[in-house]
C-alpha cells in the first residue's frame, strides 16, 4: 500500500511539473523572420516574428544558449531565402519579449 501511495504521489507531482513547464513555452504560427538584429553590448539577437502568447512580435535569442550558432544560422537563412520558421520561446521572464529556445524550418 505504501508503494502504491508513493507511486501515486510521484505521478501527480510529475504531471504538475510537466504542465507547469509546458505552460511557459509557446510556438506562434510560422512566418518569415524579419528585422534580425544585434544591438546591445550583451550580444542578444532580436528578431521580429508573429505575435504569440503575450502579443509581442519581438523575440530574443541569448548568446549563452547552447545552440545559439545553429538557431542564428537557421534564422539568417530563413530571412535571406524568405522561408517560414516556427519559433519556440519561453515567456516565463515576462511578456515583453519571448526568449527563443528553439526554431523549426517550415517547408
């Protein structure tokens, strides 16, 4: 009985944790990235895209992201070739600008 309760508590806590983390990331509709720029001393890259959860069109890619170079390359290639991408972003830091955590090239 004790093992059953421990298992049940684990399932409930895991479900809450997954739901909470899923609520912090979002993917807006796919679009061609616009206005890709780096303009501050921290090296953050900003890109305009379609609005998502927070009604913002500006998203931030931080240079500390492990795949910064790969994501930046996809954004640059998509903007140059006018191909659509879907951004995956985190808005747990506030709704002023989503923090890019991934990107998908759309055919």
